[in-house]
C-alpha cells in the first residue's frame, strides 16, 4: 500500500496505549529487512532516515560533510526503496526524517518522498525553536506530512547531534510548544541519551513523561510524545563484537524494562538506531571470520579491511563504502555481495523483531487508519494547522 503519514500510526499508539518502535536505516537492505520483520509480526512500521543518512544514501561517503544536494539525492533513494517494498505490503508504513537540521533539510526529505519529518530546534532558544518548527509545520501540513519537534536537549552523540549535558523538558513548556507550533509529535528529554555510551544504570525520569501527557490531556492537546536515544545496547552483541576482534568499551543502553514502562505512560514512539548498528557490525565481523575467502574478495575484501582498521567503530556506514551501489540501490551483482546483504538483513531483523514484541506493536497493524497524504492535508486545513 502507499506510505501513510506517521501521524496515523502514532494516533493508534495513543488510543490503544502501546509504543511503536521507529528504526533508523542507512541502506536499502536495512529498509527491506525492517519492513519484512514488521510484516511477519503484523505491526505497522516507522522507518527513519537521519539527516546525514540522506547524505550517505546520496553517495556521500564522508556523510558528515553532506551537502543539501547530497541529501536531496539520498532522500529520493531511501524513499524509492521504502515505497518499493511498501507497494505490496499489507501493513501501514511511514518514512520519517530523524533530526532534520533545518527547513531546507526537511523540505528535501518531503519533496523526496518522506511522509514525516523531525525538525530539531532543541539547541535554539525556546522562541526560536517555536518559530523554526512552525515554519516546518506550515510546509509539511499543506502536504499531509507529519511533523515532530524536540524540546529539551539530550546528551550524547548521534550524527551531527551532540551535547555534553542534558536539559530536561519542562511539561508546561511542552504544552505551549504544541499550541504555538501545531506539531504532531514531540521528542522530550527525560533521561535518555544518544549513542552507545549512555552510562550504567541510566534512569529515565518517567515523571516528566507522565506530567507532560497529563498537561496535554488537561488542555485537550492532540499529540504524541517521543523517546529519542532509546537503544538498549544488548550486552550479548557487544560481547560478541569484541570476541570477533572489535574493541567497544563502556557501551550501555536504556534498560528494556524502563522502555516498556514508559510505553504505557504516554510515550508512543521509541527511536532505535544504535542497536541495529551493533547487530549489523557483529554480523559483518562474523561473516568474514566464517568465510575467510571473502577477506581477499575483489568486491567485498575492502569491507573486511575497514573492519580491521576500525576496531572501535560500529556504524556500518564506515564499513560499507566499497559497495555503495548496493547500499543506495539494493543491487546484488554477485554471491559475495549477496552474503554481505544477507548478514545485514539478519542483524536488522534480530533487533527489530525483538523490540516489536517488547513494545507490543505486534498484531496491531489493523488499528492504524490507512489515510493518504492528500486526505491528511485536508484534515489539517479544516483544523487550521
């Protein structure tokens, strides 16, 4: 079926009190795997392409320096891949821009085929964050596209998002933010962190989520709260990476129990990126160990070289530049590349399948209204947002 606005999926989580995992992808194989595993569990799916993921999918190997033109190309490539697999899929699927840097990045994603965007103005003064977010909302809602904002700052590192310290979200500010921007969803800062090093025994301040949601209900505000920096960083995967020659230290995530708890307390969308990166990295290392002939392969041998040169890295974008056509377009010209693609897909499915079960979105695809972007645009117009 055609892609749906993310709001349709989020509205179901709010109405039926469960959370939807939102999973970052950086390659066609990852998008395919995310969709297939959601189909298996009869869950709606939210796929996310980060702002710099669009740069990478546009062919920019040094994605940290991606230009707007790179992002435009990449947005089209990601959207084309997701639409291809969604076309015959029985589940509702949304494609969401994670951490849009500015209005231009959001426009590039929307024009490329995304059905939802996040504008991250959290580093700006409150008033400026509102103004920027409102600009994005105006452009997006005219096209039926969902918008997520952010209020409060998460510590940690993820692509171009960095902060040494957290600033917690004030529930009363959140209410004002929803009212003045018309945003559909809001990422809050309540103790989670970006990256793999969230610290041992990190405690989520669930009272912030509870208070924010209660204030929203009191003011009759429609909207979904979002948890960023919420990877669990499975310790068994970290251990396996290190046993296979990696060197990942001090890697700790958010406990599954805490995420399950907040999924019943107003958090409707839980973002996961690091867990997927770890599982794919583990599988790549395992592949070259189990099939040593691939280490000198003309087509994938350079992936092995990058793995050995970057022992502490776990972002697959560091290892996959030797097969960029496969990354961007899903082409599989030979068995060696096919083996790499297979291990990428299996890593994604291992992580995503687990979280579909834990967040309880399985079997709930039928709860989501399958509405088009045009229909959603008309609803926004009637509401004046």
